[in-house]
C-alpha cells in the first residue's frame, strides 16, 4: 500500500546487535540510527540485544543502517523484517554470549586461584605478572574492546569503567615491580590478586546476568516451540506429510489424535477437543466442531479432524502473538526513558568522581596518599554499575510481558503499564464480555398472520453476514433447522441499530424494534415488551414479521471478577446496547450497581469521555465491533478473545483466552510489573549512592580501611544479577 505517488510503505525490521551491554549502549545506538534521514523510529531491546527500526526504504538502505552500527563499534549478527523475526536467533545469541562469559570466568577463576597460592608455591613476582596479564588481557579483552569503542565515539559506558579500573590497578602493580625505588614502602604493594579477582567477579556477574536474561524469555520460547515443522495434507483423496513451508492457503489438512495443529484454519469435518493452554492460557480443553476456527500450535486431544488452512507462517495467530510480545518488550515506559537519561550522564559523572577522589588522596592522603589514590580511583570505577540501572526496567518489562503472554494477556506496549496504575474505573460491555457470548435463540415469535418459517427465512437472510453474537446464534438456528436463504444482493449495517438487506428487489430489516419503527414499520404486536432478554425484530418490505428472543448465560467468573476489582478500590459499571431489562438482570447477577442500557456505539465513547472529564481513569473491556470507539477512547482498552480484528486493533490489552477473569489479572499483573520496575530502579540507584562514597574512601577516617578493588567488582556483578533475579520474581509472583 502506498501513502502517495512514489512513496512506499515504511519498512519495519529487527536488527540483532552484538556488543550492547548497558543503557549507554542503547542510548548510543538509538541516537546514531535516529540521526539517519528516513529513520522514523528506533527502539533498543537491551535484554535480547535487538534493535527495532522503522524506516523509509526510499530514503535509507539496510546497508546504511548496518554501516551506522558498525561505525560506532557494534557487530550486526542478523537483519530481518519484523513479521519474519523469531526470537530463536536472539536466544541463540544470548546462549552463545552466556557460554563465552562462562569460559572467561572459569579461565579467570583458575588463574586467580594460582595467584592465591603464590606464597605457598614460591611463585616469583614476574610469574605473578604473567598470570595476571593473562587474566587482564584475555579474560577481560571484551571490556578493553568496549573501552576503545567508547573512546572512538566519545561515549563512555560500563566497559569504559571496568577497563580503566582494571588497567589502572594492573599498570600500578607493574610500576611497583619495575620501579621499586620510586614505589617503595609498606603502602605500595602489587595488586595482582585484586586485578584478577575484579575481572573474575565481573565475568561471573555477566555470566549470571546473561543466563538469567536468556531464561527470562521462557514463555515466548515455549510459544515458538509450539510451531510444528510438518503438516499432513490431503490432495486428491490421498494424504502426505510435507514441511510446513509447503502448506498454502486453502489446502485441506488432517490432524490426528494427539497431534499438533500445524496451521490456523476452519474445521471442515470431524469434532475434537483442543488443548490451547500454552497459546491462550486456557487450562481446560476446548470443544471444536465443523465450522469452528482452530489455531496452529494447539494439541488435538480428541478425534481426527480435517481443516481448511487459512493462517500460515507469519499470518498465524501464534506468529502474531510472538510479534506482539516482542514489540511490547522493546517499547519503553516513562520510567525507562527517565532511567536512560540518567544513565547517559552517569558514566562521565563516575569518571569525574573517581578523578576527584584520587586527587584528594594524592594531596591530602599523606604517605599513603598515592596508594590510596590508585585504590580509590580503581574502586570507584569498579563499583559503579550503569549496567544495573540499564537493566532495571527492560528486564522487568521483558519478564512481565512474558508472564502475561503465558496467561493469555497481550500488553500492547510499555506505556500501557504507566497508565494502568492510574485506573480507578472499569467499564464492561455486557454481551460476550460479562456473558459467555454463546447466544442461543430462546423464542421465535412471529407476528399475527406470519408463518414461523417466513420469519426464520428473513432471520437467516439478514443475519448471514452479521458479526454480532446474536447473528451467530441465528446462523446456528438456521443450520439446526436446515433453513436456507439466498445471500442478499446488498447488505448494510447501521452500527448498534440493525441491518438492511436487499434480495430480489425486496428490502428486509432486522434490529431494534424502535429502529424498525423509525423506518416506517408498524409493530402492532407488543408482546416483546415483557421480554427481559435480548431480541431482534424483523420486517419485510415494510411489514413487521415478528421477533427472535435470545438467552445468554453470565460467565461463572464474572461475579468474582467484579468483587476483586471492587476490593482493589476500582469502580465497576456496565455500558451495553441491549435493552434495560436484560442489562439490569446481568448487572444484578454480577453485583454491579451502576449500568447504562440501550447505548449506541458512539454514545459509549461519549459516556467514557464524561467519566474522564469527571476525573476518572477508565479501562474499557469489550469484545466486538461496536466496542471499538469506546476501546479507543478509554485510558486502557481491553479486547476479549472473541473480539473482532477491529476491536483488538483498538485495544491496549488483548486477551487470547476466554473468560472475563483475565481483566483482573491484566490490571493486577500490569501493576506488579510497574512496581517491580520501580523497585529495581530504586535499588540500582541506592546501590550507587551508598557504594560509590565507600569506594572513594569517604569512610576511611572512621573505619580505617579502604574498599578493595575486587570487592567493588564483585558488588558490581551482584547488583546486575540482583536486578535480573528481582525481575524473575514476576514469573512466579501471585497475581492478586
């Protein structure tokens, strides 16, 4: 689709980048790519080291994007369109990175152990120098590469701090060894063990951090593993197994008992129950029969079924869910943007603090001044941890959205988390939301002189293309009665009111009785006045034919959901287009005191607007086409699984499972994610506030000891790991 003459649609890609470690790295990448002409948006997902870029292909090429990244010292390992991106490559990269850190840690640990036993094995000072040099140069070479990259781009980062810290201590130790007459006295001692321990501890922390981040993507990895590699297609009455890539839209696919459904499709023959738990979070198997839609990656726990393939590869619901989760994880909340701004200035500030503390010790430290200056300078750099600040929010976001996906909750982006914490009112639609949406025709009431079959024919014709749950109930009735009606010549929907269908020169109307009356239909039979359930009235050529009354059960969990929201201090109300009696009945069953009935779709949005004007922060939960304006107007729009594509597009949170209980889980889990992000950031900042003064020697007059460099390195690793482990709590945290 073109936006205008000669203008192509923006391209969205995912770039996997090696070498990003902290918020300074992500800020540098975003700044570099955003400066290119034609780049509309750049988002770095630090936990998986990927960059999401939207750009104009006519203005900038993929080669220019990769060149820009390599110019600032990073290595591009993958470049794919967002619709084709799978997290498998990112997970493999993270796994390789984790193994590399483990190798460096184990090597450094072994060499450091030699230094510990140097006094027992009579190791010469020069041998200790060689052992320490091996740790410093080989086990810490990635820090030094990062340092030179930061020098080249005038953008210091965490690697800068580690490299300068370890290099300062190492070079100081070498000078003591080769210039003993200059560096003489009990205060000047080589720091071989300290340098080795610093590199060892930081590699250990990096390994734990990398492995934890890899495990944080558990739900998405499980989703990707659901995608079958082969399918059994039926061609000319014979079946054969082919790779999934060879399946095309419209093919007939068979799924045996205990087999995995390979593609999205519609059942043509047979019935079964499907386990959709990993895809939707729904624990109970779901019954499926002819005409029902099924999704790739679900497990067939019943009989043999044949289906027509419709959603394949990137078009499948599974692929859409994975894309949604990844895009949400790569987005940034207001908290993250604030942390990034602070982190950008943090490393230069640390370098300044380290230099000031070293100068202070040189001028005021007396005979021990030089030794303490080196220790303070190296320790401040080793203790500071922008990595923890950089990971505090994105890892919590990644794990939280991952947990939400495993529960069948898709959060659109990180901004939703900022808004959901302010929600104090939840508005529910009725049909298909608080009720099950499995409408059935309860009564067929023809007008006087009208045969029931004629009323049913009009119902089948007018509801053949309706997206409303009532329309689906009519179609089920028509199939059960084997009633057939020709497709209408034309079909028009007046949103929230009714439909106009024309067939053979005759106009048929179906909708609210008042709407029919407004179109000149005289309804003499007022029997529907006492009906307390939804209904549709019908007319043919201006003549009233009668009405169908429907029944729908309130969802079993609806009352508990309303109660939990109220206990959390959230106001609950219902806004529905159904009649007063029907809405009142459902409200009473659910324990909702405030409701609005007979509301048109546009009026739903206006009601939400009025609530917002009165100071309410509103979440709207709905499932259908009629709810789209209200979902878009609300502070948080929530679309249930049965929702149409337009409803899902308008929503901030989408549920891939049935059940209104997901609304509670979405609100409480979103709040939990936001809470953990803030806690992580608080502890990351507090760590630096407390440890940097200690590393600088501010407490030396009172304690009489300087913090050793190796302890600072260990603390740096612990701080990063603690942030990741804190985020991993979201995987098992009780949501209430």
